[in-house]
């Protein structure tokens, strides 16, 4: 591995922290820029959700169960766990005639800070529907049902839903399906390990208009409902709103991010090896600015501050 320092954080006159990682920028199949080890495999985690949502469309579930754009967008989401997110996931189950009891995603503290604090104040017992992956899993259940496959085993690696997703990832990234290493994600479905170059290639193709009508349908849904992909205050939602219909942004756990710009067929993939989300946001903002996609510096906290708000340092990105 060729480790590259992408982000440094200063305090006073000294560098206090550094983040190493890799990024790749692809436009219409051509690599525009790359740093770090862009070929060793890293797990995409939730950055794979746009590809996983293809099963929901290609199974016929969207049309058969008359899923709304809001519901389809939630299938791409790592959402805040708000009541609206949970209700939207529940609606998918209701439409396909299955129970949320089938959810294999487990449950965790909601990602939305305000949402979590409200649940604490009201003593609300959040569960699987509030899990950030509940929309993805609800979509997988709907796909299994539409294909006439057993919905209760939708998360198993040899289930038709998971095989279809793996083949879709392979087709978009130019990696043979049998060459893609997998392991269980935190939500208990397969996660795919790919090089950063391959991730960038995949998201570039995904957002290229008219490349695939099913991907276009997913892209259009998330543009109409970016709040379903993350939620209020979250980077993905704010970034897509700033892109005004042009960007698809999807984070993954442990320092992964993909961003696609539809107007240019441009894909960005970033992996920060220590999993630091603040570093990911800085690199993404820097790359979007450098390649004249969009200036989103206002979405990143560049200053290092005291608890009283006094600036004492800064985050610096090396591209």
C-alpha cells in the first residue's frame, strides 16, 4: 500500500493530526486524478447502496407495489432514523404485504443527533425501523417478494436479491463478480470490497444519464428526496441539495464516500484509512472545487476551535 497524507489538522503553528488515504476521480471512463493506493480493495459499506437499490427497480418491485420516489430514495439511504424515515420504511413493507419483523438490519442509536435527543426526551424505544439501513432492507424484501423468492432469507449471500446486487456492482465497476471479495456489513447483508478506482468508475457510470434507465430512476428519486438519503444536517443531503439536481452523494462507514456529477459523468471515490468522517468531507469538498463541479466549502468545518468558538487551527487538504 502507498499511504498518502490527504488531510492535516493544525493547532497553533504545529500539525496535530494527519489522515492518510486514497482518492480517485473518473470522468467517462478516464482517470483524471488519483492519489494513494487506489487499487487495493476496501469495503464500500453503505456507499454501495445506489447499486443495491437496483434490485428494487429491476425486480419490478417499484412498479408492482407502486413505491413512491420517496420510498425508493430511502432504499439508497443511511438515514437519520427520524419518524418520517421509519414510517417510509414501514410503508414499503405494508405495500408488499410483509412485516417489518423480517428486518435483519438490527438496530442502533439513530444517526441524527437531534432525532436521538428527541427520542431520549420522550423515552421513545427506537428499533429496527429507525436503523439507518431499514430502507435498504425494506427494498430488498420487496425485491424478493416481486421475484417470488422467499423474503425471509433476503439477506443471505446466495439469495437471488444478493446475487443480483453483486452482479450489478460487477457490471458497473468492471470487476468480475467472482473476483469481488465480500464480508457481512454491520446490517448483516454482504458488503463489497473494491479499489477506490473501481468505486469511482462505478459511480461515474451510475450517474451518466441514459447509461441505464434503472439507475436514472434511482438518481431522479434521490434528487427529489435527498432528505431520505441521510437527513437534516447530514453531509450527503446538504451536498445533494447544493448540487441542485446534479449530484449523487453516498457515504459509507469507515471513511468511504462516493460522489457522482451527472452533467459530466464524473465520479469521485474517497477512502480515509482511519475512518475519519471529517477528513472525508474535506477531501470531497476540495475535489469538487478543484474539478470545477461545485464549491461546497461552506458545508465543511475547516476551522479548529475552542469550545467557546475561538479559532486555534485549521484542516488542510493536500490533493
